[in-house]
C-alpha cells in the first residue's frame, strides 16, 4: 500500500474507513501475486493503526474476517457471507478477493453485525475503464491534460514519465476500491511524443502498468493510426497493406514483451484532424480490424471511437447535422468488426452536453461490441469549478431502453474520460471526487440507485456528522447546473475553445455544427423526419415517434429536436420563454442556497477541504449569475417578451 504525503487527500479511503477491519482479527487464505499482496497490505496497515491482527495462510486460530481465495481463474466476483458470528469473503480469482475486501470497507461496521446473510457480487460489465486525455509534453493550447481541471498529469511531466510512482499506485488503489479495472494513460489526440510510447518509449508505459497492476488495473494505450508512417518510416498506413499489418504485428509483440497483461489500444481516427483509414479509401471496420488482428494473439482489444463527424460544416447548410454523424458512419458497418474490436460510443450524439438524448447508435448495432463513453471530467458541466454531481445523468443513460433493453445491457464496457490530475484533492474540486467514485460503482452495477452511491461516498469521505449537509449540496447539483446554463437540451452556448462560461452565439456561425438557430420567432434545431434533418428517425420505435413531434417530445429535450416559437407551451404548462427566465433565476438561487449549506458545515468538515470548496462556490456563483444574465437578456432581446414576474433582465 503506497504511503502518500499528508498534503495529498486520501479521498474516500480515509484511515477511519478501515477502523472496522483494523480493530479485528483477519485471516487471509490462499494465493499469491500483486493483488493478494495488496489485500494483505491493506489489512496489515489497518491493523497496525487500530490494534487488530492479521494472519496469512495460518492453519488455525480465531478470527472475525476470513478473506478466502479458492482458485486462480481471474474472475472478479466474490461472495460475502455473515455466518456464526464471522464475516467471510470468498473469491475464485485474485481480483475478486481485492474487490471483496473493498466491499467490506464500504460496509463498515455493518459488515460485522446483523442477521446471517450470503450475497454474491459480480460486475455487470467486464471492462470498466478511464481514458486519460494526458499529454506527455505540454500542448501549447490544451496543456498537460486536455480538458483537465485538476492540475497536471499523474503519469507524465516535462516530456517523460514521472519517476515517483507512489501516487500512481495510490490512484490504482482508489480506482480498484470503486470497481474500475482499466486505464488508458494518454490522450486520444495522439501527438508526436505520445505516438512514441508505442515503440522506443514503451518502457515508460511498462513502469506505469507495474504500479497499477498491484490493484488489478490493466493498462491501455492510445495510438495514432498513422504510426507506421510517423514511427516506422513506411510510405503508407493503409490497413490492407501487408507491410503495414506486419509493422503493427511486430510493434504489438514488443508491447506485450514489456507489458504481458497489456489491455489494448484506444484509437481516435478520421475525427477532428486525427489520421484514419479514410485517407486510403478504407472503412472504419477495416482500420479497426487491422489493429484487432495485431492484438488478438495476446487477448488484447482495440477500442475504436465512434466520434466521427464533419467539423468543417457550413453553418448556412441546415441539412448537415452533426448529431446524425456517428449513426450514419457506423450502422452500415454492423457485423464487420472483429470480435476483439469494440466501438466506443459517446452516450449522446453531440459532445457530453449537460442534456442530450442517448445516442441512437447504442442499440442499432447488434452485431458489434460497444463501449459506452461518459465524461467524468466536467468539460461542459462546470469544469470542476462548479458542484455538478453527474450520477443521476449517468443513471438515466444506463437505464434508457433504446429498443426494450437497457443501455447497460447493450454495452460490453463502460468508459469515462478521467477527471483526475496531480492536484492534492485529485479532482481539483473536492466534491468532484464523487463523480469518479460514482462512475466506478455504476460501471459495476448500472441499476444501482445513484443516491445510495452518493450516500456511500459521503459516509466514507466525511463520516456521518456532515453527511446530510453534503448530500443537500450535491444531490440536485446536476439539475441546478442545467437550470442556469443551456435550456431544454439545446446545448453548447459556451465560450469557444475552452468551453467555460456563457457565450450564446459563441459557436453559432462556426464550422463545428453546434447551433441553436435562435431568431425573433423561436429557437431550437429541427431534427424531425418530416421537416428537419431526419435525426429523430434514427431511433427505433417508440422513441422515433416520441421525438418526432413537439407535442410528445420530452420538455428537457425539446430544443434538441425542434425549432419552436417562444410562446410554445411545454408539458409543464409554461411557455418556452418563461421557462428560460424562471429556470435561470432559480438556478442561481439554488447555488446561493447550496453555498449557505456548505458554509454551515465549517465546524464538521476539515479546514483545507472546506476552504477549497468555499473558494469554488464563490466562482460558481459568479459564473451562474453571468449565465443567468446573459441567457435571459439574449432571449428577451430576441423575443421581446417580458418576464411574467417582472424581474430585472438587462
């Protein structure tokens, strides 16, 4: 178990969380290897702190907790039992024993009392991964971490891997404790320095993989599709060229020599300027399958991102719709991808907005393995300067039934863009740790109640005394953020480039395809089949029919699917324009109320954490007021309709 400096926050793995284990007698039985060693170290350190005792492979002796490894099949499940006054965790794979230990930590004293019971726990999704958009060298525009809001990279500094890997191991510990089992360690936008991690710099990746391995985390690498040209000196990266295929096979063999348990590649191709198979007249399936073939002998997987669209769109052309792009590109390829190629699909059709419909691509490719991609880093949800707990959003996505089956059951993997950096609090905003924790727990069990997960995180992180206040601050924070930003699913309205703060027309005349089309009469994008771009028809029934008409479309998505007059009456009974006014005033009021609640916790939350959150609340309130005033003023000036309640609009 790593020893972190006192200046680094232990997050939800506080020493107190281990008191119930550390004050008792534990027997660890069976097995060797890094994961089992980590289990032993966790218990031993807890016992050293709280006066308990741990034995490993002892033949007899009284004990309160048995951690029993009965096999070595690599499985992640475990059985928890409370019988005859003793608590037992049984697993047939080393990862399962590790996850079972952290289950006991989460239960606390409840793990050692109560009526006899027996429960079997298995992850619903086999791969639960974080993608780090970390750059080896600092990018002149995007910095060390692209869309990173928590300082620099955990892995890279000054153009090379960090020498001290204690914090990387501590990070792996945090991830394992909430159920995450894989990490991609570099940016999907692969620049020249990152490209070389595949070849002469693979030793740096191997060192990181070694630190993460102790907690069962498999390492993945983002690679450039053009690597044979950039690194190998070939004249082409054509996926059907035998020389190219040989180059990838040999490069991949060297990767597995360095990292035998390497997970595979993540690829962003033919997207936002990244190279891909289109340059050679080849399909995405042909590109992905080339890499899948190189990985197949070793059990590796290629994650091929479906974020492919025209980012040089003419804003005058209303027939081109960025939302359609992933479906149009990939559905015709269903059934053509190799069995170890996973199509990684953003949960919505645009770009991680505060409100989007679930992507119609999910559920439309039954012959293709899919990973659903979420964004824990808060690019469009406050950039970890605003409290915005995303558990309810993610739960809605995972429970959505595109054609009768929940999204979580249609996916082979769940992936999130990481929100972690080298900040002492890991996530910049201490309360943003809840998004990391919630992602892991939902990836393990997608049908879990997100509020129960939030309560779990709060109890582990803060203890019981401030729990009610912290919950009050966080539980509705996503909808609060939605209220004071872009209304009714219209999306964006952010400052171009860095995407923080309001700019209603910031992208309205840009090539990025992110428009709201507000005029004097109304607002919204017509994506109906009858009169618009046809995007609504990409959904299976009944959703295609629901989204097709403004009369049946859910209020929260109305402006994503329809251009409507400001006087259009929502299902709530309000007009669109009055809804815009009311929600933006209410959103600011809710931030003010949350700030007061947080201030009241000053005596029951540690000083450094309380001070950091207080500082962030000042910025959130300033920004929320700016959103309110710019949005309301813009639409008052467009529509000429005054606020029904006579509030000041500039």
